[in-house]
C-alpha cells in the first residue's frame, strides 16, 4: 500500500494583463455605486450645499445690500459647503470601513492581492467623485444664491475675483476631506469612529484652538485641516486670520498626504 502524495493547492491565476490599476479602478467604481449609501451621500452633498447656500443668501441679501451685517458678500456664496463637507467625510470613511464591516475586504484582496494598487484605485475613484460633486454643488449654490444677491444689486459673477477659483476649490476641498476620512478609515476600520474623529478635528478642534493665546493659537488655527483647506472653497472669508487660498490648500494637502502614507503602511502590513 502506497502513501498518498500531498500536493500544494493551486492558486487561481491572475486575469490576462494582471491586476493593473485600470482594472482596479473599474472594480472600485462598480463597488462604490453598488452601495446605496454612496448615491445618498452624493445627493445629500448637493442638496445641503446648494440648498443651504441658496437659503442663506436669500435671508441675508437685504442686510448685505444695506451694509447691516458687515460681512463680505463672497463669504456667503458657498456657505452651504460648511454642512456639505459632512457627507464627504462619511463617503470617504465608507469607502474603506464599509468593506471591513462586511468582510468584503478579504474578497477584494483575494481578487487583487496587490494592496498598493487597491489603495490607489480607491483613492482615485473617491477623489474623482467628490471633486465633481463638490464643483457641481458649489456651482448650483452660486446659481441659486446669486439670484437673490443680484436682486439686491450685489450679485457675484463668475468673472469676479476668486469666484471660479472657489468653484474648483470646492471640488478640491471635498476630495481632500474624503481622502482624509479614507486615511483615518485605514487606521480605525470603524465608520462611527472615523466620522466622529474627523468631524471633531474639522469642526470642534479647529475652532477651539482659536482660544489659545498669542501666536500659538493663531498659527494652530491656520494649520488645522478644516481651516487650511476650506479657504480655497470661498471667494472671501469670515476669518481674516486664515492662510491665503492656495498656501492653505497646500498645507491641507500635505496633512492629508501624511495621514494617507501612514494609513497605507498600516494597510500593507496588517491582516485584512
């Protein structure tokens, strides 16, 4: 009687062309839109951002025209993005934590074991969707809000200083926020934890550091992610202490890049 010969199980070969980035991007695109929460998040961004901008402009236009508020008109034309950014954070978190919550991340890595490619594909799809959604949201908000401002003789045209930059900047800022939440998702793996931490960082901590005395409080205010990044999304600002639009966005992008790099290292080394 002969002993059975044990052989190593065969692994399924990669598809023709290998696990390329275009294939991974296509897969991530399908996964993103196969989940209802993605569509609802984008719809909520547009509704909140454009709707609240229009509503606020309608309410403050008479006072702005009369000079009663003392605030710059351009600071209101993308005002709704203050709340729309919440949806960008939620979507950025779900891109990663949704797969960990359902266990689908194991199927993703089985289909494409190149974790770096998977991570880049997720970032490309997320940033592209949020950039387009952010620009559309800002543009619709400008259309709606500017109608009320123009009725009072204080309208803002697309050719005015900073207006086009703020429309494109809205998309850049939303994309950056999504990537920030995605990076946090790689570290925390929990949707609730990611949303809580990132929103606290953007809304709460970013305002609390203003209370610190002297130059320390002033510089921390400038460097907080929400404060540094959001300036690019509005023609004028309520807070003159903030950095200028492009330098501020450069700081924000650097902060996002650092957190993404840390998240990538963890993702490459930790079990799914």
